[in-house]
């Protein structure tokens, strides 16, 4: 929609408003004044294929694919940039699919002499993994001035002077644009650029450990950059173009126009998940050249504000801390909406758009909404299509609110708000410190057995179903093991779905928590009959570290934990501290039991099971590992070493099953729960499947502007009658004042003086 | 008078240096450049190298006030304080710590701030004067009593409450105006109507009582008696004689803040999503962006000094007996 159209409509609205106001003044009826008045968007925009969503607090900090690593940046970065891989939109467990890649590349393994190894070669024999990734031909970059060429075929904006940029503040200030085809070289350029010292590159240190030659390359690039900047002040922002095309390294190469080769040290099957992140999004050299010209950085004309990509959308407006607009990339090739999903997707309508070309929505407008009250009000009025496009916490809180208030439940139902839920790769658990003499491993086999029984007894006593019902308002499922249901390795009929140590099967086959009597029996076998040490007679006191200071808000929760342990006669000493102190204690291993959670980096079982892998012990690695309980089990560690090299398949499943059985028996965690997350959309948004892993989801969403317009009219009919009422009250106040005024004006001076005389 | 103004401007520069020094000291007492770097880089995996690099690129690696290692005057000039202050006095605000052009942002944001502040101010002053004069006019009557009670009532409620109630009642219940947002052009009235009304109502009570006291002080004076004895109507006495004589304290409280209107209203802009300078300042404080904070404090101080000079000049206009020398 053009600006002139909007202004014209606004003027009409203003005229309508004036006529309405005049009608009131004349005391006429209120008919004809039902037009929507509280629309915060340009009038008429609700009828267009434009999605409106808020963003909270501030604009995204980094849109440069090398730097971007934060959730609030993903609605922009993942719609604009296209990494090699992405996730299938509907399938669960998550399945990687090619995004610009033709398919998921099958890795080739080489031994230390560079000779090929079979696919099933043991991981420790693999010296190098080679990924040859085919890129779809014909993919074009979104229109951008960096590609624009003049009549002679030279780049129109590659030789600008500072004065040429003086009046340019946004990318749309450049009149000419151009495009070109995406090639493997753009990915090579992006991978080389991970080593840049000029902008933040959070993945560099990890990737340098894996990609062949990247670490040394990084050192070379730092030296090169220093040389380029030697005559410049450190604060200078106009830096000479650091052209990564001139500096190569063997870990990333373009074999031909459409084939990219990446070489990875050893065997690292999880590397494929990195290729679905924007760290591996293509960067055209033209963009870097364009943005490195004098005066650009001062005007915020950088890749950090104005990304260039091949994705379904392009960023056309960036007003910091106010508004960002994504518009359909006219050069986007179009991708088909998936025709397969997980069971139940068809019934939920997620397959209705099978085969249609995405993206569906033409434009996405992100407006800042700093305060919660206006955000919620605008969503309920229909002016935001979703209250949070990139997060699932808002939908969950709406479900909780529905449970708390009948009125809210009625309102949300009447408005047809969709709150689809999911269990994401996220858990909360209570961990038992393996280094602790009472709840840990135990020094002797007998002690180890007693400690295990104690942990098992405590695990039974902790009624997580009750916890979910009270503190999560039913929004979660009790965990049977360390793996959440959305990951490969979790089977409904496998050990991940049933923990025989804590549960038995009920008559309907569903898990039923073992009884407190069983927990007491185990406690007695552990040497603590009725919660007292059989040898000393002293009560068993367990220290529980909690990750925030005690507040009235968490008092009930902490008391709940105490009561759970008291059910079997164990006393709980709660040590609630602030989060920094808590982390410090965990790093040193100076805790006994503690409550903590984990949100997966990528959807692989390895990303949860590595928290129980011995060499990752937090206390034994000086805080560098993620094994917070410091759990050590040689069999588990051996299986983990095998499992981490395997691709998803029956063999990996078998190992995962066994590993889960081991940790269930050892009860090193009381497995806690997997919280439910929910998206929130209005009824006119289709295909909104909740996810925290898939970030390019906006292209899959479909909007029905007609339905939205009707509902906005229906929900936002202005109520005018209080206005004349307020006016009447004012008049009622003014009339006596007017009479009093007249009286005072006519009264004699003597009377006025009499008033003055009685003045205070 | 010219001499006086020049002298005041001279004092103003000294005050600005003092304010700048004070802001600088306060900011760096609670924040170290390392904290700022960490906050600005953000996210996971912030290495010490990255922090050092961030500081070097923005000149925060120098000492704050005194560079013992530098030769000669460099000890004083090769510091963060000197670098940042000199620039300000040349009205070159430079780039924010996140890299954006502060001058450009200020120019872009002054419009929405003024669009909100000017109507709130003018209509507010008008409403306050009328309300307080009416209370004086109807002194010792039940109208004054209820007017007084209303003023105390309005004064007792926090501005935040007005905002929340205004949004709830006019936007959510009656659906007459957008709950928040901003747009230029003709739509501006729809977005600003509610914040302007709330701006007026929230200050009406307190200021009306203050003005009322001013007017009451005047009304007992001889010249009022003389005016009445001449047979002038009470309206003329109040609006022509009393108002003009009570103007001095009113000018003090209004003209001085006039230039500050350009700085926007912090809370109002934040709640109504108005992209003005008030919300710009709040965002900068939240993001620990010292470059913006010091620029905004500097602009604020300069405008306040300008306001005080204007107040002095306005005295001479309002009261011919006053001479600036």
C-alpha cells in the first residue's frame, strides 16, 4: 500500500470523526458513527495481506549473520537469510531439510592418511569429515543497491565518496537496485567471514575447533586486518574493505558454482545442525564492499542494520526502537508448503495448504510495544495478529490466565484465539551431586547401593504431577527420563517414556507414581528408616540449593519441596541464593541437591545426554562442562562416546534406550518435567504450529485479511454514549457557575466587600 | 540588557561544564567501560578480547580523567572525559555506543516530542489559569470548595494511574482512540488526543492550587480595591489586573520549562509508544549507552539554561519596572 492511499483514508476518517462530533454537539442520534476509531495502524491496512506483530523492549542488536545469536533477532534474520539447511516445518521429531541446499549432504569420512572410510567406521578412526553440499541453482538475492549496475555494467554504488552518502540514512534512499544468482562462493565468503575481527562472531571459537584450518585462518585475518588499519585511529569507523575473496583456507571451498565443500575435523554428526543456523547464511561480497565505503558506518548503513539475503522477505524499514518492516522478496523463488507432518496435523488443519507456494504474507510490520498492558489490549482488539511471533511464553501465560479466570476463558474462546501447545526441547529437574557423600556416588559398593536407593526414594517422593498442577497450572508433563518428547530417541514405547524406578503401570497402561510406602521402604534400605540415620539415629537433612533468593513469590514453591521430602521423613534445608552465587556453587561442586533446567541448542539427543557425560563434569572441568551433577558412569560414558558419532537410526536409538535405563536406575536426576509452550494467534492466522527450533516460520503463516477486517469491525465498535454524558456533567457544572458569575457581576460593591471580609 | 544576557550565557557555559562533569562522574561510578561493553555486545560468549576491542573502537580504553602516561597536556586531553566533552560543546554528538548517529536520531525524534509536548503545555497552562481564576472568582462559595476538593483529588493521583486508567477507559472500554502508537500526518490527532488530555488533567490539580494562591495574594492588594472602586467588573479585575500582576511567579514556572518540552515526556512517551526524545533517553539509560545519555543531559542542561535566560527576559516584558543589568 502506498503512503498516499493511507493518508487519503486517514483524512476521510478525520472527516467522519468531525461529522460524528458535530452530530453529538447537535444532540442527534449516534447512527453512522460506528467506524473503527482505535486502529493504531494506517486505516485500511487491515484489509491488506500485512501481518502486524509487536516487538518488546528494543530493536534487535545484530542482524549481521556472523553476529546474530539471539532469539529476538531471528524473526528478521531467518526470514531474510537462508542458511544451507532448515527444519521441516511440520514434522516432529524435527527433521533437517535442505533450504538452499538441494538435500542434506551425506558426509564422507577420511582417515588420518586421507583415505576414505566406510559410513559405519568407528568415530575415533575418522580424522576428517567432508560435506559436499549441492546448492539449488537459480536462487536470486533480494533487490539491493550493492548489486546495482549502471549502463556500462559497472557497479553503481561501489565507488561512493563520503559526500554521496550524506543524505542517505536507509537502504531505500538508494534508488537503483540489482540482484544476482546465489553461488557456493557466497557461502565460502560467509564461512571465511566467521573469522572477522571487525564484528562480534560468537560461533567462531566453536567452529574454529571443528572446521579444518579455520583457527589458523582467523589468526591470519586478524594480522591482515591490523595491516589494513595501521594508518587509522582505533576509533575510525570507515575501514578499508577486507575482501575475504582474497584470503582462502582449505576448510571451506567452492568446487563449482553450485557445490560447497566443508571439511570438519574428526566425526561431528551434530555439525549439520550448525548448517541450519544463520552463521552459515550466504554473504555476497558486493554487500560487504558496498557497506565498507566512507560514511556508511556513521549512517548505520551496515550489514548489521540492513541485511542482504535470498530468503522470502527483505527488510525495507528499520526505525530503531520503533518499527521494522519485512516485505516479500520479489526475487524469492517460492517454496511449496509441506504436504506431510506429524500425526494429527491434518486434523488440526496444518496440511490444508499442501503444495501452495510460500510465503503467504506480503508484509510483516513489527511495532515496538514496551509495556505489557497496551500489548495485550491491542492483541485482544485484533490489532496484533500474534502477541509474540518468536516466543512461546505469551501463549502459555494466556492458557494459565484462562485457567484462572472464567471471564478471560470466555473472551479468548469467543474471539477464537488459537493457542496451540507443544512440548519443546526444554526440561527442569532436580539433580543429585555425584560428589556428595550422602546423595552422590558413594565410596564403597555398599555405600553406592545405599545412596542409589536414597536417590530413588527421594525421586518417588517428589510428586512432579502435583508440581505441574500447582505451579505450572497444568502446563507441562512429568518427565520419565532426560529426553523430551520432541527429540529423536524418545519413543512412546521406550524407556524415555517410562521410568520403572519411579512409576508402575496403571490398569490402563499409563505410568502411575509409586507409593510413598515404597519410597519409605527404599529409604529404610538406604539406611535411613523413617528418615533417621540407622547408625547415629540423627535425622537425615538434605541441603537443597535454589537458584533465586527467597521472595514471597517463591515461598510457596520452596515450602512445597520441603513437604515432598517430609512425606518420607526427610528434612529439607533450603538454600535459596541469587543466580550468580548458585552458578558459582554448582561450578565448585559444593551443592547437595539443586533445581535447574536446560533449553536445547539443537534438536539432538546428544544435547541433553551430554549433561550426564562424565568428562563434562562441571566441578571437575572448572566450570566448563555442562554435567552439573558431576555424574560418572563408565558404561554411560562409553555408550555416549559411541552415540555421539551416530546418525539418527536404530543403532543410535538402541544406545539412547540403554543410556536412559542407566540414568533412570542411578536416579542421578529426579527427572522433573517438560514445560508446555504455546503460540498465540488470532483466528485469521493459519498454519501457526508452535516451535522454538524452527525460526523461518513466518513464511508458512497464512493470513485472512477479510476475516480480520470483519472481526476488527465487530470487536472495536466505538462506544460513544459516555462522551455526551461527560459533556452533560460538565455543562451541569458550568450552568450554575454561569448563574453565579452573573449574580456576582451584578451584585453591589458592598456585597463583594462583605465577601472579601469573610475571606480567609 | 545585552551585557546581562552575554554574562548569563557565560555562566551557562560554566554550568554546562559542571553538569557534564557531574554526569560523567555519576555514570562511571555505577558503570565501568567493561560493564558497558558487556551490555552492548550482549548474548553468550562475550570474551575479554571482545570487550577490549569494543572499548578501543569507541575510545573507552583511555583513563577517565587523568592520563598519567601521556606527555604534557595529553595527561588531561588524552582521556575519555576530554574526548567526549569537547565534542559536545561543538554540538557534535557523534555516534551512540551501538554505532548510530545521535544527531540524526535527535532530529528525527524531536518532532513527535514537540507534537505531544506543545499542545499539552499550551492547553495545560490555559486550563490551569482558567480553573484557578475561577476558583478565585468564586472564593468563599461552595463552587470554590468543590473546585478545591477536585484539585486536591486530581493532585493526589499519580500520573501513571491517569495513563493506565485513560488507556483502559478510552481505548479498551470505549474504543475511541488507539491504546498506543504514533503516526505522522493527519492521523497524529488520533494518537495524541489521549496523551494530551491525560497530560493536562494530571497537572491540573497541583498547578491550579499553586496559581490560586498567587492570585489570592494579589486580590487583597490596594490596586484591586482601586480597580473595583472605579467600577470595573470582577471579570475585568481578575483577568486584566490580577492575572497580569500574578504573572511573574507563573512565568518562572512556565517559561523556564518551555525549551525542555523539546526533550519529551519520559513516561508518557514510553506508555503511548511515541517515538520522541523522552523514550530515546529511557532506552539509552536501559542500554547503558553513555554516548546518548551524556548528549541528552547536555542538551537538557543547555535548554534549561536557555529557559532561565528567557524567563529573565520575559520578566522585563511582564513587568516594566524590571531592568536587566
